């Protein structure tokens, strides 16, 4: 057999299209424009590319984009003051501070300064607590994308065995909570789990987010399983020329293709879903702040 390749790029385009429709509805019916503010501190090249992409896609969806770029040497107090200013700005419905921050800044302190209702990256302690408690809140973007793709492939997830490899607050822990909420039987594993392969072979849904290139081998995967590879690892690619590199996931993709029922590639799998879900979260946040119904078109 050969697994179906899950086209995260195409799915993300669909999410963005629905976001644009929802934005148009909100403008027409409620006369406001959802706004997203992104703050970048420093000149990390990957972060700069990511922030540019966020701004571009925000504008393409018809939303208001507010970008703030600060020098790396900016005092933490100045960044916190900017966040507080955005908290108070009625035009801004979502705030995202791009990570990583310079070493002299406390990332947790900065994130927890964002109002929970504007925390569209879902990383504050209050957002995390609401997720664990099953309360209404904003959920981290990449885990939201993982769940969307899993449900698109499998439909009802109730009763399925799910294995989440990785325990980060960015992906592993929130993914596990989302799968629990869908009535999966969830196991969390990590790089130190004993006999990880045996756990993998029991999983109907396998989410790999451990940050080790091609760690998950094909013979670890249950026949017909849905594999969602969140890993983004850069490795040497001498076949492309001297000094060239390529991106691979945490799963050995070629081996997994022969066993899995469906699998996300790297790139063009989970990655494109992150910004799409950020825009989705901003619509949700804006509607809650304005106390209006979320357009049903958003999740059709």
C-alpha cells in the first residue's frame, strides 16, 4: 500500500478562503474589521520571513495588519509597554509576539502580559489553563491545524488511540488536550520513552513533534495509521550541491509511505496550517470581543 499524502498547503488555502468570507461578513453586517498585531524583536532571519508572511496573508484576507518591529537591544520594559498599548487598542483583536525573543527578555512574562482574549497564539498561562479545563479560550495555532487535518482524514476521532510524541507547550501538550476533547485515548511520549516503537505501533493517530529528524521509522507505524508530522529539521543535502540543505520531518517519510494510511509531508504539511489557524483564531477573538456571532462560513 501507499499512504495518502495530506495536502496541508491546499487545506490551509481553504481555511484562509473561509477567513476572508467571514471578514467580509463582519464588515458588512457589523461594520468592523478584525485586526491582528504582530511584534518582532530583533533580526532573526527565519522570524522576519515568518512575520512578512503573516502580514501578507492577513491583508489578503481583508483584515487589518499592525506590524511592530523593534531592535534586538530594546529593553523588556519597552516591549511590555507596547503590548499593553495593543491590549488597549480597540482596532487590535489579536496580538502575537514572535518567538524567540532576545535573551535579556522573559518570554513567559511577555506572553502573559497579552490579554487572554487577544492571545491568538494561545500560549499564555490563562489560555493553557482554559484548554486543560475545557473552557472557552484561544488554542495554539499549530495544534489547531493538526486537529483540523486529523478530523478531515478520519472524521469522528472518538475512541481512536492517539500517540503524541513530544511534550512542548507549543505543540505536544495542547495537541494532547485537543485529542482528549475529541474522545481519543491519548498517550504522551517523548525522546526518553521506553520502547517508543511499541507505543507507536498501537496508534491510530500519531503526532510527531519531538524535533529529531526521521526518528520515527516505518516499521514503528501501525498499518493504516494517520501520521501528522510537525517536525521541521534541516539536514545536509549533498545531492543538491555542496553546502546545500533540505527540510525533513520527525518521521522517515519514505518508509512511512509504505505503511501509513495518510501522512503529512514536510514541508507543505502542517507548516502552512499555522498561519491559516492564526487568522482563524483572530476572527474568533474579534467576534468574542465584539460580542457577535462567529460567521458559520468560517468552519464550513
